């Protein structure tokens, strides 16, 4: 007979899959969330080779894993693989969170909620009624559009080096609000924006998208989805006299918190975790 005092709660397995993955902060973030909320979980990072995503997910499910985060370059593949999708995942065309429910893969996208929560909670920036410029028309931009539009901004302009892609993306979300797409040369005629968000890969390559000067409104905000260092876009914002300049670390923590809530039904306190990561990055 088993002594009831020997009972230990089952430790549920979660993981993040991507390539590359070794620099991922997700295991640390979710471990901090778990410690804070007394949740018994084990969270690991799994590097997946190109062409091996479906098998990697299958192996994880076979070993009774409970949930996955998906990062570059598998978010679109995850979208095609799951059995069910949330409405925001459906619109985003990409999935970063999978929950196992009755042997079904249920997909969601928490990136946009992460961005909105970072702006509104951590920076106290209201989105409602604001003019927003979103740079980029790829997966990162697509993933955040529906949650941004839910906040009822006055308008969103998507700008891209290939204007056709920006216009196509704007059309896809047109029913949710005032949104249009254009090329960078058209920005010279534009009125200033309250919030400018960089969802391009330019910062990865140390490049700055061709933004005209005087495009940021007074008391405007510039937000780069990259984190870990001061990007050329953030330096440009500083030169423009912008006082609220943000990187994407808060978005990373906030989207992780939304994933954690989907899996565990508990909302962690993101502020303390974000503070811990900021201190580490500063050293």
C-alpha cells in the first residue's frame, strides 16, 4: 500500500521548438512563472531540423507532452498541422502555442496579445484612437494585427519595401478597422504617427528601414520587436527626440504569460520576471 505522504504531483512536460533555439529565453521564463504560481511543470527547448517538425511534434505527443511553444521558422507549419485553431490564430496564419486537449492539437497565437499587453500595461501606452505605423508585412506583422485592431486605434498603416505585400495584408484585416498598406516612399506625405512598430527583420541585420524624419508625433512611441541590444531603429528614434523607445523583451514575456495561462489556467505576474531578465541582459 502506498503511503499518501509519498504522493508527488505529476510534473507536466512543455517545450519550445524552433531552429535555432539554444538562445531561447522561454525555458527560463516558464520556470520562473511555474515557481511563482506553484505549478509542477518541466519546460525544455528542442531544436528541430528543417523538414522534421511534424515528427518532432509527434514524438512530443507520444511522450505525453502537454503543450508547445513554436518559434521561427515553424509557426506557419504549426498552423497547418494542428487539429483546431483559435480565431486569432486563424487570422494570424501562424501558431506559437499548442495545447494538447483530448489527443487533439489546439493552436493559438499569443504574439499580438503579448505586444498589446506590453504597450498598455508595462509602458502605459493607450492604443485606442492612435495612429499606428507597422513596419513589415511578414509573419511577425500578421500575428499582431488582429489584437492591435481590437484595441480600436484610429488607423493602422502597414509599410513594406514591397508595397503589394503590405496592401494585401491590409485587405486581409480590413473588416476589423481602418487599415491600409503602402511603400516607404509614400510615408513622406503621411501625417505623424503616435506609435511606430518595427516588425521587420532589419534589426537582425543591423539595418534601418528607410523612414523619413519627422514621422513620429509629439509624445510618440517607437517599438522594436527585437530585444537584447539597441537596434538601428531605436537609435533613429533617439535621434528623432522620441522619449518612449521600447524593445521586444516585454512582448516576449507577455506572450509567454498568455501561453502559460492557456496551458495552466493561471496568470503569472510578468513584472517580476521581466525585471529579472532585464537585469541579466544588462550584465
